[in-house]
């Protein structure tokens, strides 16, 4: 039985990057051999085991054969006679198809080290085209390593285009698309994920709302006319640089999704997008708010008290203040991506609206009920008092908003 360190751990060590997890391939063993050594089986489709002490994954060397469309259409074969080179040959990219022997010797049958040095992401073999998930992985690895100068190889992109034209992308299930997208949002240059998909034609199939915004002219937070999609991707990268949460990043990327109306129940396009991607609720809500209200936040200095309160109520800010503040963060990052000068105290519209939210949220119906008001009268009084409170908050672009001394 021979054990090799494989994949990402080898790649990142050669790049001088931190190795966060390690995967292993075992050659010359059977499942019974592994279990006798105390390994716990966890693989459903092929034999994968957890080490009894480290809990790292050890997979038996295997080959795979295409049997149908999509990424589920594979048959795997794991046996003691499968050599390491055949196991590496089934991997997606050459930089992921390297192994290391226990003595540190590199096993590199597909010249992955040269591709690392050339900053090139290249497919191992024509078998790449058998699995459409590999297009998503290529895009995600580009998003990870773009700051280091990595780009997909020309022949790999040509292969991705042929896969898209053949309809392979259409067989990706939403859960897998979302899984790769969510990971890509955490990468240092997430815009590269979408650009790779666009370059191979897959963006129009998977994210038509973003693809359709290329070439559309919109005004950014600074008032300049920009290409909508290019600006959205710049805002996405700005959010990544600021280490904003993933929901904020996605919301900025999709900020120009077409609207079907001003009311929450009118956002059919956003709803269809969320359903197609199976977005978790925290992503859905923020994307919806950003698409509908980002421009309103930028123009907060032109809102009167009634306009501010309408925004807070429409955004459900009193019940979900954290989500509303995520919208304000998205607005600040969008402003930075637009070239706006943002003072150290933060983006003025965001600071102002946050101060309005805090001031208005302190007014609730409980006090008025104790005064003897009932039913609709309570709601009317709360609304009136909140309007007065918001009117007492000054908008100052240089300093933190404070209540006026009237």
C-alpha cells in the first residue's frame, strides 16, 4: 500500500501559499484493508475514508468513465491495481494533478509545475469536457489565483466553449451551481469567476441577469454613465477587498437585475433568479433590497422624512436591522467602486440612514398603548412620531449625523 499527498495541498505548497487541508490517494489497497487499519468509510460513489486520528480524507486510487450527460453520468472504478498516474489523469487541471511521495518527491505526469510557473490553468486531458462542473471549477480557480497572474489556457477555454455549445452546462443542477458560486464569492477576485463563464458562453445560460447587463448603460453612485455589468463586477471586487460577507458581494454583482416594479411583490425577475439558483433566504432578501433600493440609498440626501421612513418600512428595517445595514454597507462599497471619496467616518448616506433607523426604531407602540391608544390609532401615532424623529436627524456629509437642536 502506497500513500500520496495529492491535489491542492501540493499545488499551494509549490506556490508558497498556506496549506489549509490535505487529501491523500492510496494505491494498492482495498476497502477492507483501510477499515482494518481503522479508517472510517465516508464515500458514497467511490471509496473514501477518514484517517482515525487526523480525520483527513484518504481515497483509493480510481478511474472514471463517462456514461451519461451532466456531471452525474460517471462510473467509477477503484481497485488495488489502479496506478497513481491513472488516478491523476482523471483530474480537471494540471495544477491539481500533482502528487507527492512520503519522501517529498514530486509526481507530475502532466507538467503541472510548469503550468504553475507560467501562471496557466490548463486541462489535463480531453476528458475535461465530460464534466460541466469543471467549467465552474476553472472559473473559481481563476477567481482564486487571478491576483497571482493566473489565467485559463486558450485551449482550455476553447474546450469550455465547445462544452457550452453542446449543452453540457444545461445539465448542471442548481445546487451544484450555487455551491461553486458561493465558494467563488469568497475568492480574492470573484469577478474573474463571472468573466470566465462569460468568455465561454456559460454566463448567458447560468446567470442571464448579469450577462444581459454587458453593454447596458447605467449611472453609478458618482453620477457617471458606466457599463452596468462592468461596474457591478468592479463593485463585487471592491466588496471582496473589504472582506464583506458573501451576501453583500452577490447583491452588488446582481445590482442591475431588471426590476418589475417598486413593490416587493413585483420583483418577478429577482424571484425567478433566486428560485433558479436556490438562493438561501439571507441572500434572496439582500439581493432584492439592493436591486430595488441601492439607488435610493445613494440619494438619501434628497429624501425628506417621509421618504426615509418609506424606505425603512419598505426594506423591513425595523424588524431586520442587520439586513438593512448590509444594504448600507453594499451602498458604501458601491460608492467606493464608483470612485466616490468616502471619509474615514463612512459613507454619508449610509451613516445618515443608520442614524434615522436607530432614532425611529426607539419609538414603538408599547408606550402609546399604555397611554390608552388602541388598534390603528397606535400605528398612526408611531408613524407620526417616527416622522418627527427622522426630521430631527441632520444630514452632514462630513460628520456623523446627529439630532438637531431645534
